[in-house]
C-alpha cells in the first residue's frame, strides 16, 4: 500500500489548490529544494479556488510521508490564513512581509517555523511533498506557537469544512544534488 497520509481523515468538501511554479505530481522547482541539496528553501507560490463559502480561515501544511522516519517529515505549517484569501506568494515561507497579516507559522521538524525545502536522503528515491490547504469554520485556530504540526492537525480536525491537495515530487541523487525527472525549473 502506498503511504497516504490522509487515509484516516474524515471526508470533506474538496476544492482546488495549484501552483504557477509546478504541476500536481510534477517535480518541485530547484529553488524549492532544501539547502542540503543545493536548493534555496523557497516556498512556491500557491493559488486556490472553490473553497466552501463558510470558510473563515485556512491552514497550510507541507508534509513528506516518504521520509524514512516512520512518521514522515513536516516541512511547513501556516495557520490563520484569512478565509477571503486565494493565494500565497512565492517565498512566503521565509519572508514575513509576503504573509497575510493574520497568518502565522508553526514548527517544522527542525523546530523552526520557516519553510524547509525538499531534501530527501541521497539515493532514497522520489519523495512526495503534500501541500495541503484546509478550509476551517473558525477565523483563528487556537494553538500555541511551539506546538508540533501533529497538534495543529488534531486541533484543526474539528473545524475542517474543506481540503485541497497539491503534490510535488523531489529526489536527491547519490551525489547529494537534486534530481529532475522532467525539465529543471
């Protein structure tokens, strides 16, 4: 069975999440890879449409279920994106001036709150990076700044009214550089 990180979550209204920087199921751009693979740790631009009308806020997570940790790897968590918003700018994962005023970051696996680019272990094969945008029925998700992404997931569960996914692929060669199956971005 392919590791599907959402198989136990309740069904909800689907809407559309896309990026001008990569296609669903395609390679992540070079600059969206981690510094460990000579990338830039820059978050891609994201756009969405079709969220439920009752949406008051969004939560964005970026997760690699293929990490050889037994529990995956969280790259970014962003909460309290206003329900009226329909996009995030490229680089918002590390540049506060590009975030909506009410949005705030939460921890990644390294304990910082910035976007960590894709950096699968060298020679481990392709990894999937799930960009998931959850539409919530509350304007603010009440979670402390130091909570883990798993706690954010537990807290948002009771408020989810819609969910959108976009999957990017990344791989690291045995020499430690990013691998691109298609054209390099």
